[in-house]
């Protein structure tokens, strides 16, 4: 089984938006998540570090 390079957004817990309550206390959809651009998915930390390392390595070796 392969691990996915994407995981759930840590800010919105993979929902893609914030949860809000109205004045009666009912849960409603809030604003779209800016961090994951409403997809609910973000690149994982390890993959982000690996991408950075490869980019730097390739730029250094001419």
C-alpha cells in the first residue's frame, strides 16, 4: 500500500470550511478554508520536506 502525499488539512480537519453556529445554536457551514483552498487536503510535512530537499539538491548539482 502506498502512502498518499496529501493528508487532511490541519486547520479545517479535512472539511474544507469552518463550522459556525447561528443564533439558535444550529451548526452551519462557515467560511471556506484559506489554507487548503476549500479542498480539505494539504501536502504532508514529510513530503513537503522531501520536495524542498530535492529542489535544493537539483539546483546545487549543475
